[in-house]
C-alpha cells in the first residue's frame, strides 16, 4: 500500500495512475480543499494533514509501506501575502505526516519539491549542487522540509528522495485528467484559455530580459514524466540506490513567446498578446542541468519537445473547457 497525499491534485493524480498501472495498491489522502475528487483513481481518505490524530488513525488502519507527499500550498504571490498559511500547510502538516509514518514504522518517503529553492540562479543550467537560496515563503517552506528530511534520516532512519520540479505542464495522454487550478497561475493553461474563448489575450510580463527574445525562459516538463520519476524514486529507495535531492527537468528552455507561438501552432488559432511590466522576482532563465536523475534513477523524459507537451494540454482543455466541472473524466 502506497499512501499519496494530495492525490486529488495535478501531479499527485497523475502519479496515482502511474502507480496503479504498475500494479501498486494506493490510497489517496486529501482534504479536497484544492484537489478534485473526479481526478482520484482508487480509494481516498478525506483527511486534513493538520489533524494529527485523524492522520495517525488512517496510518494505523491502512498500514502503508511508503508515502508520496504532494499536498502543499503552492502560489508564490499568496505565500508572500500570507506566509503563516504556507508554514502551517507545507511545514507543520508535513511534520504531522512524518510523525504518523513513525507511529507505524513506515520509513520510505518521496517528496514533491521545487526548483524554486534555488532562488535567483547564479549559474544556468542549474544542477543539484547549485546553492539553495529561496526568495519567497513558498520556496522557503519546501527547503525547510528538505532539511527536516535530512534530520529525520539521521535521527530515525527515514529513507527519502526529494524531487525538485521545474515547470510542470501537460496532461495525461488518455485525456482523462489534467490541470485545473483555481486560481490558475501557470502560463500554459492561461495561454490556451485564449483559443478556448475564455480570455481575449495573454499577458506577457516583461519583454526586456537578457534572453534571445526578451521574455523569460523556463524548462517545461510533462506531468506524466514527473509521475514516472516518482515511481522510479521509490524503486531506488527500495533498492538502496539513492537518497537526497534530484532535479526534474528536460534541460531545454523555452521562452514565454515560444510557448505562445507553440500554442498557436497546435490550436491553429491566433493568440493576441499584451505586454506588461516585469513581475518582481521572476528570474530571466530557469533550466535544469546535470544528469543525476538519469544516471541514478534511470529517468528520461518521454516528452522531449514543447509541442508534444502542449498537444496533451490542449486535448485536456479542449475536451474539459470547465475543468473537472465539465464532467466525469475518462478512466482510460
């Protein structure tokens, strides 16, 4: 039994499907405050990680052998406005989860982390040896949990891997699950809203960055590839082959304008754009470097191009114009 927190959310729901395709028994733990019940495949326990007693009861009854932890608050701007919420949800609740694991002898843990822990990069591409220097509360909380995992390993023998995502994007190949946030802060869905008729134009924040076309460059990695990495990470923990932090990115950067142009190509529709001033704290370039995940976990992204990623995202949004409110997702 593998317990997946946040398994009703974007990346978590994809990971649950990948685990179940591999024959694993899963149970999702989610309070459904941000996730979607329609995204869950298999069993779910509605539980708030802030409720340690309820969480320990779930562990005592389910007896999971491993945990994948996706549940978190993840809006950078909100974290600046309300840091207390982020320290409660992302740090205190994770400590509750680790205590519930200890109470039943569960000692394998895969953590959903972020490249945001690197802050403003001092070199690009960014490998795992890059200094950790978070510049917002969201990133600070993720870095704090990584530090806690190191301490729990030394103190209690926890076996763990933290996966630092770059920009998650795309949707399940089956078209059954995809990205549905409220509010939506990710670029790709917001660009696709224009050909869907949900927005008149896409806003470009900054055209004067030191990049080839003046817009920010990011490393987009498909959500199914992220899900695969979590399965490989758990296998590596089981085999005693790996611990610690791993970047998850393609190693290729695409600018904001390239994303817009690729969406126009895939959808066959014009996408008007409006220039806005830079947003504070947006680094010019964030691209993953190094091959630690490939060499140690055996992870190679299947979606090698931005166009391939966008095509899966467009299929999801085209067939689910109101997200999960559009109807029950397919289980294919």
